[in-house]
C-alpha cells in the first residue's frame, strides 16, 4: 500500500495524462488509487446534465455485472446523498443499504 499521498497524487496525475484515451486513463488512475489506498473497489459516478441522473462512469475492482447493477441503482440509493453532500461513505454503511448490498459481496 502506497502511503505517501503526494506520490499517489503524482502517479494519478501522470496516469491521467498518459494518452489521448481519456477513459482508459481514468480507469487506470482509479485502479492506482484503489491499490494504493487498499480499497476493495472504487467507482466514479457522474451526473448527466440532461437528466441530472447519477451514472456509473468507471470502476476498479467490480466485475461487469456489478458495475451495470450499480449504474442502474446509483441514482436511487444513498449514493445520491453522498454525491450531493460530498460526505464519505464507508463499506459498513453500504452493507446497510438493501439496494447496494450486492457491492459488499464484491469483496469475495
């Protein structure tokens, strides 16, 4: 686990600028953050301007099926509150959310 946050941010910055494939760079940067911070998985959610709906844009550590389920459920879950308030959410809180319990099982 990488503990020096300056080095981590430098690695992420370098990765985001690595190529012209923006989404590949974002996925790689997310994977670096996941590994360095010893996270089970990481997700980037974006709000679509036209619909104001949260959608899963990228993930690291989630298989395709769980990623698609998250994309469908993100907007109507506690993640909407996290998105609006900017407050962190830990895995314990996710396990208490029936609509997101499939994410907890992503651990194993």
